[in-house]
C-alpha cells in the first residue's frame, strides 16, 4: 500500500485551514501533518515535518507565501517538498513570482474539493503544472512586463526535439498528448522531459514552463531551424 501524501497547510485564515484539513484528512491516501498561520511558520514546519506538499497561501503576514516558497525550495533539507500556491485571483500578481520562487503550480482557493485533491496528487508526483490555461496566462502576462526581450542562454545545449517538447509542455500538454502530437513513443517523451529537467536545472514541469516563456520559445511556437 502506497504511503499517504503528507500535506502542510499554510494560510492566515483559520477557517480555511480547518476546511482544507477536513478535506485532506477525509481523503484516502492523504493526511494533514501541520498548519501554519504565516510564511515564517510554514518554513519552520516544512523543515521540521518535511511534508510532500505545502498548500501555500500567497498573501500572509510576517512572511508572504513567495518568500516562504523561496526559502523552502532553496533549502537542501526541504528539496523534496513541493509547493502548491493558493490564490483568490487567477491574475494575482503574486503567482508568477511564486512559480519563479519554486512553486510547482497554483490553484484558486475556490477550486472544487475534487480539483484541489487532484491538484495535490499531481504536485506530489511532480507530473505537471495545474490549471495550464490559467497558468500560461499568468506566466505570459508577468514574464513579459519588460519591453526588451530577455536573453535565453539557458536554451543553449538543447536539441531541436527537446525544444519542441519544451514548447508543448508550455502549452500544457501531457506526456501522452506530446507523444501523439510528435508521433513518438511515450517512453521517448519521458526521456526528453527528464533531459530537459536535467539540462535546465528545473525542479519540475512548472519550472520548464517558466523557461519556455522567459526565453521567448513559447511565443515563437517552434524552435529555430
């Protein structure tokens, strides 16, 4: 039997924390290991408890969710902890910085219970970015505030096929969908994704999406010949 997904809840609203706890603890294969009322407490508990997933409210006192996410994702002792950012607004200006800080994805606080549970499971396995259409919109908006194009040295060393896969990841396609689009096998897609994660020093697919947008590759749609 697989071990339960261990979740730490970080939100400054006690009522929401309680609601999330009830949902998580009533879901087979999940358990709440702790609650934090601010970002500093979230960081401390993440180090103490090493949960699989932190549900991270982005707007909290003492230390906000972005700073807390950065602390957790940059600390070797919590390198395996995944952060699922929570926000009230799908265009929240905090979302993109949270993804930059290392969050593996985000969801709206008013997501359905089923969607939230599914999101926690996805984040725990590192399989992909949540709500890809909304995530892409947020990333596209906040990664291009500067009028000048950003240089893309991080793409040096990627094969053309890896760049094609990266573009499709940025569009929110799953491995199975990428395989069908490129007419290649699923194991081959997984190999390319693993190579991208290694070459780009990315934690997960959320970070690959950021690279695709910041490099301009996602907008171009196809890698240069």
